[in-house]
């Protein structure tokens, strides 16, 4: 069944161990492009750097471009109830949690495509 992770870094390390990290990067780029949100994700980015990059981008979108943030959530297909259930004190914490939700959803897409595509 689908692996469970507790945070973004744990998830990214697990993805790397399964040799699906490049596919995750492709999926992230694809969905950010579809949402018309520019993001620079080099092919050789480390999991720690990727986590930081996604977190910074989500924070920026929440603070500066909220409609783009909502569009990104829609494109990535993050359920509204998951975002509403975030229990955080400030925007930094909220953006960290949303980043984890985003990475988790993108990982699900990659995982399912890998397992069930012919």
C-alpha cells in the first residue's frame, strides 16, 4: 500500500530511496507550470533544498499572491478539508504544513502512476 510519511524531509528521502525522485521533480514542475506559478527546481536539487524551495514558494504565494496560491492547491488537487485542518499559529507554520500536503499529493500521483501504468 501507499507509504506513510510524517514530514516533508522524510517523504523526500523515501522517494529518493525508491528511485522516483526525478519523477517527483517532473510532476512538481508540471503542476507548478499548469498553475502558472514559476518555480526553479534544478535536476540536481537535494531533498533538503527542495523542501526549502517549496516552503518558500508557498509562503510567498500565501502572503503576496493568494489567488495564485489557491490555484496551485486546485491544480495539485489538495483537499480543502486538509488545508482547513492545519493547526498552526502563523503563516510560516501554515506554509510548512501546506508544503508537506503538496509534496505528499505530488508523491501520490507519481507513486500511483508508477505502480499502475502499463
